[in-house]
C-alpha cells in the first residue's frame, strides 16, 4: 500500500516536471518575440522602409536597400530552386522504385543536413572565386541549393497523397501519362506543393551564413544581381555586432521586419492548404 | 479533348515530360557530387601541406601560415554537447507530455508554438543572445554557477559573457524544436496496445510511459537526438555572435572558444592568401563530412522505427 502510494506520488512529480519542461521550452519564443516588438517596433516608420542607411554615427536612415536585396536574392533563388525541387519531387513520387528516385531521396536528406555555411563556401568557389567579385547571384545560388532538398521532400509527400483512383480514372479516359500527372495528379495536390514551396522560401529568407561571402552586403541601393547586395539578415548581423547604439536600434527593427516576413510567409503557406479543404466543403 | 490528341504526339509528350523530370532528379546527386568536388579542389592546397596533422594542430596563425583546427573541432563538439545536455531532457519531457499526458486540445497548439522556434532565423537568435541572454548570464546565471559549482574546473575563471556556455545555451534553444518534433512523431507511432498492456498490469501512467512507450521508440528518439546534434554542429550565426571567437582550448565553460562554422564565417571575407582560403575550405570540408555521417546515422535510426508507417519520420 505504502509502495503504491509512493509510485503514484512519483508519477505525479514526473508529470509536474514535464509541465515545467513545457513552460521552459515555450519561454524563449515568448521572450524573443516580446523583445523584438519592444525594441524594434518604435523604429518602424516610413523612412525605415524607404531610405538607405546614413553614415555611421548619424541617426536616421532606413533599410530599403536590404528589403530590395532580400526580395531580389530570394526571388532569384526561388526561380532557380523551385523547378528543380518540384520536378525531382514529382519524379520521386511518380517512379518511387526507380534507382534514381532512391538516390535522389537519400541525397536530398544528406543535403538537408548540410550546414548552410558549407553551401556558402561551395557558392563562393563556384561563382565568386571564378568571377573575382561578390554578387547577389552567388547568394541566390547558395540559397537555391538549400531550398531544393526541402521542396523535393514536401512535393513528393504531397503527390503521394493523391489517391490512385484519380490517376486511374484519368488514364482510363484516354489521357496520356504526362497530362494525367500535370492536370490531374499535380493539379490535385497543388496547394500542398505551394505550401511546401512557401515554407522553403520562408526558411531561406532568414539565412545569413550562405550570404556572408557571396552577396556580401552593401550600404547602397543595388538592383544589379551581378553586384554585391544587401539583405535583411546580413543587415541584422552587421548592425548587431557594430559599436554604435543607433546601429543596435536598427538591428532590432530589421530583425522585427525579418521575423514578420518569415511569419507572413509561413501563414500564407498554411492558408494555401486550408483553402483547398475549405473549397471541398 | 483527349480524343483529339494523336497517338504520336501523346508519346512525344510523355517522353518530354519524363525527360524533364529526370533532368531535375539527376540534378540533385549531381549538385552534391559537384559540392564535394569543389570543396576538395578548394582545400587541396591545405590538404597537401598539412595532411591529417591539420586536425591535431592547435596553432592558427594566418600570417605565419600555420593552421591547426583542433581548437575549432573542440569548440564545435563542446558547444554541441552542452546544447544536447540541456535540450534532450527538455524536449523529451515536452514530447512525452504531449503524446501521453496533455489534454487533447492543448497538444496541437503547444507543438505548433515550439515548432515556431524552428522558424526564427539564426541571426535573430544571435541578436537576442547578444543583448538579452548574455547580460542575463553575465550578471546572474554565471556568478551563481561559479558560487555553487565553482569547485568544478568547468565553472571557474573570469566571466566575460561571450563564452562556450552561452553558445551552448543558445544552441540548446535552437535544436530543441527539432528533437521535440521528431521524438513526438516516433512516440505517436508506438502502438496503443503497448500502453494498454502496461496499464493493465497495474502501472501508473508515468510507469506506462517510461517503461512501455519510451523503450519501444528508443532508436527513433536516439535518431531525433542525433538529428539535433547535426543541427548543432553546423549552426553558424548565433554561435559566431556569442562564443567569443578565440582560438584556444579552455577547461572553463565561461571562457571564449571558437567553432568550425564560426571561423569560416569570420575569416572567409578577410582571407588574403591562397593557403588561408584553402585552410578555411578544408575546415568546411571536414565539417561537411562530420555532419553527413551524423545525419546518415540519425536517418537510419528514425527509418528503423517508422518504416511501415505511411508518413515516415522525415519530420523536419
């Protein structure tokens, strides 16, 4: 009896400890978001979004150059990476037992675990070292390489969820295989593919390490992908590690903008899937 | 209309479609092979000059062209170990609580909130670490540790703030969501009969979870932990901003250190000589191989648990 009492007591203590673990695990997220808003929100004004930085030591200015840079670099990365990732994902789902599919799937897992800084070194040797100058395009290439394996895995999973009966029905109606794949199978799981792509874009938008020695960063507005280019994460890094208080203020505000971009993309990703289920009633 | 498509055109369409998909699929292994080849070419100079002694050397002096990576490897392993010591109990506690104990309505929201942590960019962790975490550690946590556990060499010496321990703590926060979500998936895959059998034998709910559910998912949980280790080894920005960036091996966790990823981030744009670039690429090459091995081990373990289930254990 006494022993049972002790076992019950132990069970309760362990559950209590686990609840403490939940609180400890959630606390950093709350703290980080709260500090971002508290220290960053005050600096968000029109000038912040429309102006480029002022010389060090002066106050004011904005990060318009980094917003434009992030849009261009991430947009180009998506143009390079999405077709390869989605195409390979459809291949792996349509020919699941092909040797190439097995290899591609395994390699995608390996690439998913590759540190992003290593991919940055790859892009440097491939583009920057050959051209002898830093460029936004080299940054895009590094980011594209990071998003390909993520997009591959989500696309494959989504295509595989489409019921076989749909495919069979289309083939029975005389559709060729490629039209069955594109206008029936892929069409059905398109929201899922869009979700996966948006999540991958959200993740690469926050990447800093692969841009350090590819896009390099810049204090000026640059729309030329062949030139060094600013980006939001690079701006956060430079300003956070700089010596001026006003730089730190800008770093917080830029980090807040970066987090908002990432969260909005993630939310859009969820909406894309929800709409599909909504329209099916 | 399908009827209007001539047979020949149909075959051509199929051929073109399959060719395009195949090109995309071939691109994946080709890219990785290309990456390995480029890293090898880039580090060839340093490999020829220093060989494996690179890994055991302790001196890093770009001016004298001496490069030894041991302090970097030490820093990478130590910071990752600290991260796991903190993150593993926490994430396992959360995962077990969410699958076995929590009220149904609260499970999904908590899992979602913790997975949001994985969406925060590394550089934002670094920023928060510099201005919130480090001051907190320097003024409150580190002095407390030195007063209570100061008899251990780990917690002795001057307190700077930027340190191995600070980097380990930020890494713990960053890898926790990965370990948590994969462990949760493998715990969900444990058959209900395991729990029912233990409860039927008179086990308390904790005993059922700890003796019947967790052991069943053991190798999957180990896989989740190793996956977290892989993340911790390659993490760059937050560590670079918090670890203090000093090439030395110190016994104290309050002392600054350096990691492989951080040295690449800091020195690559400043490198002036070919041998310096080559040494840094050699570091990247080493880091790449370590993370590939670690991740392959993790995938294998997760796959062993979740095979046979339709939505495998890819998780992250």
